[in-house]
């Protein structure tokens, strides 16, 4: 009896001890485990609050946006149609525009039977302009309108001259945030050279630089051009008219131009003595007419090439460089 009571008492003490031990353990978890949990939480907090230097550095040294050549259209109330053109935008154009930059601009005119793509497809204008923008640190925009076979004058078919002056230049100036006359150049090849000179003389205070390559400043229009049904310039009722051609000659407007423009445009002219389409004698005469009116062009006569794209791709970089240099000197 006493032995059984003793067993019961001992068992009760053991059970109570186990219960109390478990209670103490649950109220005081191991210090090692608590330290590990705290350390992990602290690390997580530090990582989330720690700045990200790589992202910050990427934002500070963002890559410059590349230059672009875009095909665009604008509606012309003079032509009563959508008008195609291409535009070269220099690197970082969008950022510079947002910063308020007013960009120098070159209007480059294509030749007969061409279109707005010629000077960026058959000629490497983008590469030439990219190089000059980088060298001169001057973000220039270049625009290449489609002039058809108009010689860039008003004909019985379309009013191309009026459209360029009244529609194209004002709209482009606004759309691309372009600068004014002192930073506005015009140039072209062949028919485009003829058009650039004529537009300059006909409209004083518009352009400060001209660049003419193989300009079609004919004294006599080739028969193949006179009879071509695609060419509406210099014609009355569909037939070529010599009097209309002579009245449209750019040099006819020189005297009036100089009466209105006290700071005449700077001219760059380049052609080859081997040109079989526009005789060198015709270009020489035009240069002499400029000189007689106290305009002293930079005149480059080459002795290689012909009236074609291989030659023009060698002459174009010189023309673009001349324009950039004039822009720099007039800033």
C-alpha cells in the first residue's frame, strides 16, 4: 500500500516537471534560432533600402539616340494633294528639340526624272551628314522634297514654286523647329541646282547658302528634254517654248534679288568639265554672271566623272561641308 502510494507520488512529480519544462522552453526559444531570424530580416531590409548604382549609372549615361531618315507626307493646298518628302534628323534630335533647339536646315532638290528618295538612296547623304554633325558639333536637319519634273517652277500642270515657298517651307519650319534665313540653305543636283538658284533669286531673305552640283543652267535645252511629255516646264500647250525658257532663267532675277537682299547668299558650285549633259561652258557663263553682280561663288571644276551618281557621290560631301562651314561662321 505504501509502495503503491509512493509510485503514484513520484509519477505525479515527473509529469509536472515535464509540463513545466515544456512551458519554459516555449516561452524562451533558443537564442541561436532567434539570432538567425533577426539577421535574415535585417539583411532583407538593407537590400530593399540599398540604392541601385547600376540603374542610376545607366540613367546618367544614356546612349545617344541615332540619326534617322524618315519618309513623310504633308498636304499642300497649292498642289491639292499629299506631298512626299524625306527628312534627315540628326542624332539626339528629339531631346534637342525639347530643349528648345532651332535647327539649321538644308533643303536638297533632286534632278530630272528623280524623286524625294534619290539623295538618300542613290546618294549616301545620311552618312555624309552624320560625319559632319559629329565633326562640326552642329545638329543640322536636311529635307528632300519630291519636285517631280517641274524644274521647281510654276507650270501649267502644278504650281511647284508657290507650293515650296508658301506651303512646304513654313510647314517644315514649324514641324521640325527649324531656324531662319541665316541657318537655312538650299541646294541640288542637275535640275535641283537650277531650282535652288532660281528659288534663291526669286525669293530674297529666304536662304543664306546655295550648293549647286552639275546645275542644269542650260543655254539650250537638250531636244530629249524639250520633247519629253513627262516634262511640263518651259512649255505652252504641251510644246516647248524657247521664250518661256529664257524668261525663267535664274540669272534674269539677279539684279532684282540684289536690290532687295543686302547680304546675298554664299554660293558653292561644283561640276565636271567632262559633263556631257550640261556643258561646262553653260556653267562657266552662270558663274561669270554671278561674278558680274558682285557674288563671288566658290567654284570647283573637276576633271573626272560625268552627269551621274558616281560623280555626284564624290561631289556631295564637298557641298554639304561648305554648307556646314557657312552655318558655323554665321552663328
